[in-house]
């Protein structure tokens, strides 16, 4: 069975979407572990309630060693790492060993409103401030940059005149929950073909 690790920093609603999809057999995967870089993350509770192994690697404590510690936990044990609201930047050997095997979800249509310092509600504040009429979410592979890796899929939502950052965030989050499951499904079935930075649905190039 296709094995995944999910990395979180907060509420874990995207993790919950993955857990539900596995439990309802919409995803033929097993969530081997959940790793949080914050001790109080609610997502840890969601994992524990579903008997998923959890690890807390506090980013204040592990600092520069965080990626190496994560690698120690998952090396050889998972096929894919899913960053679901994980706020630390991964680097080093972990990125090399898991090239095209780490995905992230971001709450905007990349390349808009992304990169370092663009996370959480700030993304939606920036989108409303700019006056875009459409926003959305992006699932992409993770490379050395921040939100720069090849795009797997995007989902758009309309922006309304009376939107607040919070209302836009909520509308996009609903799409994220579908998008993250769809992306993991495509990858687990080997249906993605990666051609430089372009990702197409088709046969895998493994
Ligand atoms: C989501 O908007 C995700 O795109 C972003 O952080 C948020 C995490 O939400 N990277 P949750 O923890 O999955 O509820």
C-alpha cells in the first residue's frame, strides 16, 4: 500500500481530509505518521484519535536540524510526504532523497500571493488588498525554494465584494480539502508525469 507521512503545524483540517478519505476508502493509502513542528498543534489530536503515530519536533528546539530529524523518522518508510499547513522550510538531504516525493498545499493561485512570509490569513489579506476577482489553492511539489516547485493542480474560487480575509480563507479551505486528496490520489496511482516544471496527468515517468 502507498504510504504517506503528513507534516503539520496547526489545526490539521487538511490532515483530517486525508484521514477521512482513507477511512472512507476514497484513498488507497496508509498514513504512517503525522509530524508536527509545534507541540500544541490540534492536528496531533486528530491523528491520535485515528491511531496514527505522531511525533512532535519543536522547531524552536530542533532549529537547523529539523529536516534531518524528520528524515531519520521517515527514511525508507514512506512513499510521499504531504505538507498540510506545515510552516517550517525543509532542506538538505531530506529534499534530495524525497525529490518529487514531497507535496505542499498553499491557499492561493501560485505564483500569486506566495513565498516566504505569505502564510495563513496574510495570503487572503494580500489577495483582497490587491483586488483579485479569483483566488484559490495550489498543490505543488516541494523544491529548494518557497512555494516554487512544479504545480500539480489548482482550484479556483470567486472573490466577492463583501469578502473578508476570513470568509475568503474559509471558502478556499473547502477547496483545499478536495485538492489535497485528489493530488495524493493521482500520485499514489502513479498517474503524474513530470516534465521539467510541468506536471501532467498521464502515465508516470518512473
Ligand atoms: C491551509 O490554508 C494550507 O493551505 C496552509 O495552511 C493552512 C493549514 O490549514 N499551508 P490546516 O492546518 O490544514 O487546517
